[in-house]
């Protein structure tokens, strides 16, 4: 092995000593690398577009492309209650959506500014001192701003005696606003009042209930009452009708309606001229709001209504069996399968009282089971034979009107209210719990408790002699 102690200037090993000179060579080199942001007006800053996934963006904006990615949970595009599935149209058919660009932080997916459907809207026919909708509207004592009353002349407010509702039936379209009340503004009839609205959706079927009076001013003086009204739609709220002749629900079953009869009481409340006005509707025909409470006079009024659709079917997959004994097989019942054509309701009654005296004190609770998607209401009659249904079977003035309600609690020594209700899938069992105050003969309160009741509907049961 031989060792060379020196290297020449080319890097080769040598035995000769070398003379080294130090020399520095510099080059101007620019190195670019990406940064989070920079000012494009500064030298060396160049904008580069980079695309990547984000949680959300407006597809109407440049550079935003919708990509469907499904992992778990509910896909918003197939959510039946999602914004994408909501129809928002004005009366003329134009879109009612605003803020769809995401500029409003309170409505990140937009806001539907189209006016709501007026389910309690109606047309005045006659009043105590006015003869039609126009003259009754002209007689109403609006102030100069039309936002309050002007009672300086002391003439008071007229009472409405008769009215009507009009609109399209199932599958119909009405473009003339004079032929439908669904687009009425609230001031077109300033005499009536609706409150306590509630309801549910079942596919395309909508059930809506509300309390209503034709004379709100008389109501505030305990001279008129509130009755409970029901409306139904079978096309998602576009029209409000009886059960159509052919209606296919989400369970795949097609139901067939045959029409119904409803009755309303018109005339001066509590007088001898308060008479029943009954209307028979064909299947799928536009139906005026149905008065199910049928209270007369001005002493007792409706307070708090409640409802319950039938619950989901009880299946082997929906019930845990881990706690059951080995080999145990749970029996199957017809009532375990949901019947969506049935639903239940309860309304509370109370004494009419002037508004300055506070809320009307409660009295009793009344319940019924709706069948045929609400065309009829039964407690005692059989669904297969409506000829015995009340009040039709006992009142010649109400022929065809099947509207049975029974007292859930009806004692004169008890006051009950604020019911909570549910039922079984098939609609054979109805369950209710409510607040109840008990009084003795002297009128002293002797109890205040929560009470429960279970009602069993035995379809086609014939008791023995």
C-alpha cells in the first residue's frame, strides 16, 4: 500500500507538494416553493389554482363541482325532508328560494320566501249586519294603518254567521285565486281566528288539526267558542281532500276512498237559528275543514287537542330478544303490523271565559279513532258497517255524518287536561295519560294526579247475550 500525502487541484493524489489558492464563485439562484398565501402584487408572488375537496360549496359558483360521496348515515340528497326535496314556489309558479348563494349565515342552504298555504282561510257569506265578503270586510273597523282596530265610533264588530271554503280537489289545479282559499291573506277575513295547529306527515299524506272560531271578538268576551277542525292532504299538501278513489301509500298498499259526509253548525252561536249544514263529498273531492268536536252554544269550548298516528310495525328485527329464555318464540299479532290509515285524537273542553279573566278552566277529555284515513271517526260502530255510526244513526239532520267521540274522562267532579297519547301499530290499543284534579261535592279540591287509561278496540267483536 502506498500513501499520497497531497492532492492536486484536479483532485488526483500526488507526492508533490501543491500550492493552493482560495477562490469563491457565487451564483444568483432563485428558489420557489408554495406558501399558504402571498400578495400577488409583490414581486415573486404568483397565484396558483389548487383544487381539493371541501365540506360544502355553492354549485352555482365557478370552480365548485358536486361530487356524491356516500359513507354512512343519511345522504342529504335522499333525505325526504332535505332542502333538495323541498318545493318552494310562489303562486305564479316562480321559485321562492332566496339566499341560495350562502351569503346569509342564518340560512346557509337558502330560505324559502314563498307564502305559506292558508289552511284555515275561508270566504264570508253572511254576517249579522253585512251580506257578503266584500261588505263585511268594508265594515271591519281597521285603523288607518290596517294593523289594529278603530272603535271610536262605538259601533263594535259584526258577527259572521255563515262561511265557506273552496279549493282544488285531489289531482286538480286552480289558477284563479277567487276559486281557492289556500292563498288567502289573513286580512281577507279579519273576523275569524285559528290556533293550536298541529299534525303529522305519513308519506304524501298530511293530517292537520287546529282550533277555530268564526268570531274572535265574541270569543274574547266568552260569547263564542272554539271548535276542533281537521284537514287532510294526499299529495304532500298541494290539495286538501277526502281519501282519493286510489291512493297508494309508502307501504305499497293502494287504498280506495268512497267519499264522506261532514256537518258544520252555522248561524248565531247559541241561538235557535244555529243549524247544521251538511255536505257530502265524493272520493278525492275538495273538503272543507271538518268540525270534529261539534260543540254548540257559547258555554263550553275546545282547549288543547292531541293526536297520535299509529306507531311502526313490531317485527323480529325491531325487538331485542337477548333477555328472552332460550328457544322462546314471541307470538305474532295482527296488531303488530302498522295500519297507517288509522290515527287517534283527543280534545280537551273548558268553560268559555273572557280573555281578561285568564285561560278557560279545563273540564273533560274526549277521544276517537279515525279510520279510512280520516273519512270517518269511530268508537262504537264497526268499520265494516258504518250504518250504525253516530250521530248519523240517531239524528236525521246529520244523516251520513260518521263522527263518534267518547269521554276519556267526563265526570262533573273532575277537571282534566294536557293529555299525552299514543297507540299500537294496528290501532287496536289507544293509550293516554293526563293531568286530573278531583273535587268533592262542596267543590273543594281533594286530589291532583297524573292518570292513565288504555282503550281497546275489539274489531268485529260481538258480545254475548
